[in-house]
C-alpha cells in the first residue's frame, strides 16, 4: 500500500492514483476522542466527547463543511457524555446510535424512542451503509476494540490489549486515555498497521506509546489541538493530510 504524507504543503507522494473527495476526518483533541467519518452517503460520529467539548464538535463540523450526522458509535464510556448525545440528536437527523453497555444503561432515558439503538455488549459486525463496515469486540461493559473499514482502508480503534481483534489493518488509532500498560507489543505486531495516529491530549498523553510504536517501525502522527488529520481513500491506497485549524475565538 502506498502512502502520501501532506502537511499544509505537499511533502511528497509515491502514487499517482486520484484520491477520494470524501475524507475520513480525525478531529483535534479540543473536540475529545472523536472521529468524523464521511463518505458519499452520510457523516458518522465515533464518540461524542465530554460535556464541555460539545461546541468543539459543532465548530469543527462547520469549519470542515461536514454534512449532518446520521449515526453515532460510542466506543468507551470515558470518551462520551450522555448530554452531548441528547444535544446531537436534537440538532442532527440521527437514525442510529451504537453504545457500549455502560453508556446504553446511563443514557437510555435521554434518547428519542424513534432512534434505532443497539447495545454493543457482544462481538458484532454491522454496516452503517453500503460502504462503511464495523467490527466491534467488547473488552468490558464500558469499552471495546473496533475496526472501521470501507473495503479499501481499515482503522483499528484501540481501547485495550484485552480481547484484541487480530486482523491485518492499515491504521492504528489510540485515544488519549490509553496508556502504555494498555498496549502489548505482540498484539500491535500482529495487527501490522501501516501507520498510527495518537490523540495527544496535554492531560493524558503518554509519550511511551509513541516510543513503542517507533520501536516497531510504525510511522506515527500526533493528533494535536487545532490540528485535524484527513484520510483519503482510493481503490488501492490511501493518503493522509494534516490540516491546521483556526484557533478558538
């Protein structure tokens, strides 16, 4: 697989294939451990952020001209707020919400009955549309590891070394709250990622994770405040673009 690296200007490329106009968008840490996944059908939000991070999500969507959210997937109770789920359902035409068992029990009375809700309490595969596929495997009632794929590029959302989904993947994503002790070198080696993205939060960031990934010769990028990471998908390869976002007013 070929990889392009671009950071506000073109550093270089090793492929001539055209890239998709619809990127997967990784948000900066100011919006919490959230990811906006876009394709030609809809926008999908992974995690909703904590209570004081809601406006950062809406602001980022406006900056990137993101279409309304139709589905939410919640990987960990630590990265989510029930109040944000309620506010999102009030502002966006959300049809489906997939929640960990802990979040499902705590947020149940805040959700509209018309929204399709699925509790992620077992190993499950599901498709949000014809192009976006998920494989979720719970670690415990509050969190689980997950693979997101569009049959071209796959991203492994890493929550714990426990009960890993052992498949070859393209990109490894580690939320800011994951610690070095949560990661196992043998598991990462079996996942065999092309590159990794670490959400760098000043209050949580564990630099030893970066060092571990570098030891395994995995190209690693830090998701920092006011910096977004776009992943563009193509039939045979993917590219990455780092984008400096406007600072908060």
